């Protein structure tokens, strides 16, 4: 049987874990149901401002994407974004639904 202090500690740990999970989901680009942004960004023609609209992409990553594109030319595959500093597998999967290689940028 747990003492009151053990039970209280366990409750605090559970609440802290839940807060951390919620914060990670929010910062990680997860959106609540019905709040998903509609539209896409063409990574081959987008400006830094357009790229920065993507979930998890700020000014620094947007500049890194532009620099990569300037040095190596157009992206032939969305998977090439893994080669951009600061974009790993998890970030790419978050971005993938919002990326195109051709056509217009339509993300508001």
C-alpha cells in the first residue's frame, strides 16, 4: 500500500509527464483536429517568408533551405530536405504534407 507522500509524488510525476507531452506536441508542430493549415509550399520557388510559414520552420531553417537550393539547385525530391542542416527525419515527416516540388505555393 502506498503512503500519502508516495501517492502525491506519483501524481506530480504523472502530471509533469502529461504537461511535457502536451508541450512537445504543441512545439513539435502537431495541430488540434480541425486546425491543420491547408495549402502547400513549393520548396523550389518559395521565399524565406513562405518557407517560414511551415510548421517548425523559422527564419534560420528557411535561410538554410534557401542556401542549400542556391548551392545545389532545385530539389528533385522532398527527401533531399534531410540534407539541410536542422531538418531531420521527424521534422521532414511533419513538413511532408505541406511540401511540393512543382506548382504554386498556396499555404496562407
